[in-house]
C-alpha cells in the first residue's frame, strides 16, 4: 500500500476510534453506564460466542477477507481482533440506544 506522504487511516485506527466514541457515548451521551453493570457483561457473554462463530465462518471460507496492511494481524478464530472490538462497540451502542429510547417512552404499542 503506497501513500504519498499523507496519513492513512487503517481499519485498526477506525475501530479504536469507534470504541472510544462508544464508551464516551455510553457514559456521557446516553448516561446509561452499561459498562458498569453486570447485566451488560452477562448479555455480552451470551452474544460473544455467536459473534465468534459467525466471524470464523465468514473469514475461514474467504467470504470476508482483509488486507493484511490495514489490520493488526492478531486473529481470534480466524477473524481479525478488530472485528471483535467493532462488534463490541456495535453491541454497546445498540443496547445503549435501546435503553435510552426506552427510558424516554419511545416504544411501539
């Protein structure tokens, strides 16, 4: 991957930025503090094996492939560790929005 002196943001950088944004959104935006609650971690423990299984299936069969120049190279069950971090941030955001909008009374009757 050739660059012309300009900084290039790689997948690892993007994932770390998304993780930081998600944590700050949970703590200061939604003010849910899900990360401090055992129920969040219990829920994540249920979701994680399915995320690992899905990531393994997609990456081990080359359905999803990553340029080695844009990831750290660390893999868990064939998928880049960045996918686990991104999945964690996604789950945190979805659960945070669910609770935030639920406390505001936004629900379908």
